[in-house]
C-alpha cells in the first residue's frame, strides 16, 4: 500500500494524497468508517477538506482506495506463492508465511479491509466481493483442484479461502483485545506465528483425501 502510517499514526513527510490515505487507514481502523468524519480526517492528515474532495471525491471513494491498495498486495502474494509445480504443501507454507508478514506490515489496513463491511451499502459489499472472487479463483485453481486430484475430495474454495485468511489474520484482528489481557510469556514472533499457522492449517488439510466414515 505504499508508505503506511506507523502505529502511532504519524505520517512523516508524505505528499498530501498519501497523507490522507494514511490518516484514513489509521482512523478507520480505530473508530470505524462510519465514526470518522471528513473534517476530522482532514485535520489528522494536515490538509483542508477541499483537498480530500479533490483527490477522492467522497469518503466512500477513499475507502475503496484503501481496499484496492491492501487487496491488490494480498492477491499479489497469493499469485506469486501459490502458483508453480512444487508440492502443494510447500507452496501453501510459503504463502502463509508471506501473507502473515504482509498482514504484520499493514495491520490497520487489514483491520479496515476485513471489518468494514457496511451491510446497508450494497456498493461496498459488491466492491469487496469483486476482489473476493479473484481470490477464490486463485484458491480454487492452486489449492482446491490439486487437493481433489491428489485425494479425490473437492473442497469448496469459499470454505478454504476464508478459513485460511481468518487463521492468518486472527493475531492482528484480536491484537487490541489481547493487549489488555495482561502479559503473555508465550508471545510469538511474526515468523513463529506464521510457522504455527502453517503447521496447524497443513495438518488439518492433510487428511482431506479421504472422508471419515459416517457413523
């Protein structure tokens, strides 16, 4: 997503357009899209209100810009790491580790992308769905179809995709709550977390080649 806001919301010497995006990501992640006004956003970005309208036209268009920046990067990781002729387990492990690193570098944008789904706004829902269809196509082609070829069981990409993303994202989505639970003697580094998610996910799908007998 280009230069990102740091965890304190400081924007450095970014150009005006990038400062607006950075401030929006920071504020939307903490108080929600609906709870952030354009005047507040302009003040946080150090620009006047007309500048936001000039660059984006509306707050909704700004939200779409944030979604585009984050999801484009996420799909790029998926395309790069899941494609190829290497064993599926190796490609999945590599993708999970890269995706966790990507989420760690963009935690606020991750939060906005996943949590900002206004049910009363069909336009935003469809906008996210368009990105989701691209990811489901990748998951289907690179994960579900190879699994079916190997084990004979066809897992739906609409199950595998959200499950995998949720596992990888959970550390970052629940971080504000976890920080208030007190110290954790078993805190994992980002690399350790990626390895753990990879192990759990791969162990879980290792037995999908055969169905357990129904009782």
